[in-house]
């Protein structure tokens, strides 16, 4: 699709969702940088997927996750093959740039994000709602007389 040159000498490579699907099937890891709430409503179906939000939604608006790079670095190696995606392609572009700046080498931005993935008919997965277990109710049964 295109690329953006960074001052570090690394280049952001944006790939089409069809290419992303093929790369995911060949062993690439997918990093979904949307919020946990967005992720749980539906996400790219991939064998190796992480949800690490790039931005948080606060009362003041969207705020960059200060732990994003640390979280990715703790779960991925600099030479891991990664595809970064979000809802429409904006957050993933910024996240990909940040990852390349700190030394990640094989990072691709998925152009168009989850919306383009869905539009192209690729498989999605929805998280099961977390079930809240209430207290167990035990019925009192009268003791039988002997």
C-alpha cells in the first residue's frame, strides 16, 4: 500500500488486509492496539494475537498508553514478525512508528484496520462476555425425621 520514512532510517510498511491475512497464516503475530472494549466486541481471527491498547479513552479524551512500548517489549522480541492493527488504521500507524523507533525490525501496519478486515470478508472472533458468578443459593431442606 505504501510506506512512510522515519528519521531513524526505518520505514513504515503499510500492507493490505489480504496480505496481512496471508502473513498471519504464515506465523506473524498480530497486535491489536484498540481498547479492550473495542477488542472484545470483535477482532481479527488470528492464532497469535495480543491486545495492547495504544490509546486509552479518558474523560479528557484519548490519552497515549504510557506503558505501550514496555508492554510490547515484554511480550515480543525485536526480531519477531508483527502486524499492528487498530479500528481504521490511524492508531496502528502511530504504534508501528513507535515500535520501529525503539528497534523492532519486522513490523507491518495493517492499512484500514479492523474495518477493512471486516469489509474484505475475513474471519473475526468475538470474546465471550465475562460471566459474573453470583453467590450460590442453597435451599434449606427440612431434616427428615428417623
